[in-house]
C-alpha cells in the first residue's frame, strides 16, 4: 500500500513539471505548446511567429525560447524557417534580429 501511495505522489509531482509516467513506459517530458501569431509584412507577405513567449509591442514583437519564424515568399516556393533561441521582429521595416543558436531551413510548402 505504501508503495502505491509513493508512486502516486511521485507521479503527481513529476506531472507538475511536465513529466508524465505512463504504465509500462519510461517517463516522458512533454514540451509546452508554443505561442503562435501571424503578421503581414509591409508588402503583404505572411509571416508566422512561434515561441515559448511572445511579447507584442506597437513597434516590435519579442520572441523568447524555441523561436520559429516561417516566411512564405510566394505560393509554390519553398518555405524558409528561421530557428533561434530569441528574436525581435521590427514591424516598421520588417527586420528580424535573431540571437543565440540560429539556423535556417527550407521546406516544401504543405
């Protein structure tokens, strides 16, 4: 009986930090869902912003943690995705300032 109570207590504590125990499987860490927002450049191009935290200001959008910025140049063209630890998106001149670990990938449109 004490073992079951201890396991239940440990499971509830781990769930509070995003780790879940499924019977018969190892503990799994569940990533928090990213926040998403859509913006349009001054030329009408769609930009999709995703990050753990997004702060929207009148002049810029600040992105923190697991940043993904998806740029869709034209229909049918590859989609460019910028990955970074942090980034700022300046609304006035459509400037993106990434920081931390940065990489860019090209993907086929879905």
